[in-house]
């Protein structure tokens, strides 16, 4: 006899569930602060409660999911002030790392970045958000590694991971993707020159679109909630 919580006949494997849930979070298909109800997720991902819980635990360790007392698991969300503070730290770290890259940069570094950029450009023609995100991060990490200090790069990588829900969805926007491609090309050109400050400032400016978009989304959500409070339509 099949119990109420028995899994579907064909289950998605644990890593498939984790990957799908991570994609839904970082690309904004699940809104910041959204509740992650186990029964709904079992149906959404055609999987078992055990696999859902494993995926939630993994994403909680990565900072993409939070466990809220008396609510349960929710998609990680940041206040506007938290976003500003996180980006202040990320911008300072990134600027310092980029200023440490010797210019003109070694040809081996430039060749590596050009190879990643070529694949990034090809993917942009028939975009797969997951692959675009991976290539974008690979480009930036490869450049930062040019500073020669793995400890600083590790810190930058932690902030990249922390800001995934803020920034990854920007690549889903065609204009944002084309801007990213253009700015990557400009970074490579600057790596061939000697203006370290221009390169550092471009890297910091490169972060601003996703931060601005996320803050605008927070403002819209707050305005919508305020309207619902006034009209008594909030559930």
C-alpha cells in the first residue's frame, strides 16, 4: 500500500534537485523571501521529501536559503541596507585585487580570458542561464587570480557566492548580457595596457547594474506591500 508521502515513480536524483532549486533561486524564479514548502517542492521537482531536505540543507550552507523560526525554509533575501553593505565590502576587495594585477598582464592570463570570453559570447547567441553564469564567474575569477594572492581571491569568491541571488538574474536580461560582454572586452583591452586604476574602476562599475536592479526590485516589493496594507488585500 502506497503511503501519502511516497515519492513519485521516477525520481530526480539528489544533484538534479539541488541544481534545479539553485537555478530557481539564483535566477529569480523563486522570489526573495519566498517560502519553500516541502510538499510543493516535491511536486515541483518530482522528487522525494528526503531529496528536498538534502537540497535545502545544501543551499542553506551556501547562504541561498534561510531557515526562519515558525516559518520554515525561505529563499535568502537581503534588506536594502544589507545589499549596500555587502557591495561596499565586495567593491573594496575587488578594487584592491585588481590593482595588484601586474600590467601589462601576462599573455597567458589574457589568452585564458579570451578563451572564456569566446565561449561566453557563443553561449550568448543561444543563452543557457546556468552556463552563462558559470562562464561569467570563471572570467572574473581567472582575472582576479592574476593578483597572485589566493587568500584575497578566496575572499572575493565568497562574496561572489553570497551575492548570487542579487546578480545572477542580470544575465537573463538581453541588454544586461550584451553590456557584460562589452565590458569584458574592455577589461581584456585594459589588461594589455598600464592603467590599473581604470581597470579597477571598470570592475567595480561592472557590479552596479545587478545591485541597482535588486534594490529596485526591493523597492517595488515594499511599495506593493504598502498598497496591500492600505487596501487590506494582503493575505
